[in-house]
């Protein structure tokens, strides 16, 4: 299965959440999203709106660039998608 931008964003969210030792339940309470929805985001199975990503970013106390793919990562995703 190839990685997508959504999948990479979810992976980065999970990495930051775990690094801060925050459970999905705690993040859910803090950002107002359901546990199930956060889990889907982290697995790359949901495509959250900017408003929902903003709630997560603020709750994790990280910056947008911490969860967004770099230009190099984006190019890798693009190359894998078209190959």
C-alpha cells in the first residue's frame, strides 16, 4: 500500500502525540474530536478538514510544519503515486 499525504500527516500526528505521551483519549478531550476519528486520522483513513487539523495542532502544541509533509516527502509521495 502506498503512502498518501493524508497518511503521512496522520503518521506525524501519531508521532507527536506519542512523543508527548498523550493518549488518544486525552487528545480527544483536548481537541473535541472523537477517539475513533483521531484513530482514523492517525491511520490515514480519514481526510480531516483544516479546522480539525488546527484543533489537533493546537492541542498537541506543535506547528503546522511539524505535521505537514516536506517538499521532499511530497515529491516521494507523488513519485510513488504515478509509478
